[in-house]
């Protein structure tokens, strides 16, 4: 997050946008790796040797991928629910300190 702030101090809007995208991609890396792993397991389950022990291995594979995608739900709900609350709390805190800034008239 500090890198985004530094980009805002040193560069223009396009640099801030790119820096924010990079920070977001770093946070989504592990979730993406879990999806890749689940899709690989689904591919493996649907094409190799599970057809001998189950009737429809492709349905099992689809269930694995669906389970992985549904695992993203709590993260999305938490971000959508508590993100605005923390943003508002930060704004209230910053406004409470405005009187301490020099050369600002009431």
C-alpha cells in the first residue's frame, strides 16, 4: 500500500493506477494459484483412471472447480461489507486531525 502512496507523490495518475493494479495482483496471486491447482486436479480426475471407479468423472471434476470458486464467496462478502466501513473510519480520523495542520483557518 505504501508503494501506491509513493507512486502518487512521485508520478501522475497513470502511475498510481498501474501501481494499484500491481498491488491488487499481488494480493490475488495465491487465490489464482488455488484455482489453477483445482482446475489441474479436475482435468486429471476427468481424463485419467477415475473412469474405472466412477461413472461420470467429469461431473466430479466440475464439482471440484465449483467448490473452489464458491470458496471465494466469503472473501468477496467480507471485502464488500467491511471495506466501506474502514474507509469511513479512516476519513473521520483524518478529519479529526485537520485542526492540527498549520496555516489552516477555521
